[in-house]
C-alpha cells in the first residue's frame, strides 16, 4: 500500500498506471492552509515518514524507489550528456 501512496503523491506511476501526482507546488499559491497541512503530512516529522520509519525497522518490508524519479543536479546532468 505504501508504494501506491508514494507513487500517487509524487506522480511516478507505472506505464500501465500513469500519474501526475498531487500537483503540490501550485497549491501554495492557491490555498496556503491546505499547503501547510500537506507540508505537515509530508515533512520529516509528519505522518507519512513516521510510517516509513516504522516500516524501515521491519526487515520483511522493502520498497525499491525508482532511481529514475530522483531529481538530477544540472552539473551532474551536463557530465552525463
């Protein structure tokens, strides 16, 4: 279930189930109170990471984050290209 939630929030679904994510960035300009709530949910002390921390302690739970979804630093991208 956690992988589905993560994929839904950040918008990196599979080819079979494409996702655009929750479009969190523009929310700061549209509704500041909802943006603050999301920041609390997704922040380092937020509910989502509290679940992740608990699952990380369980060796039987494993989630492989797709590295293709990591942001690329422009200076690194120049060296790769």
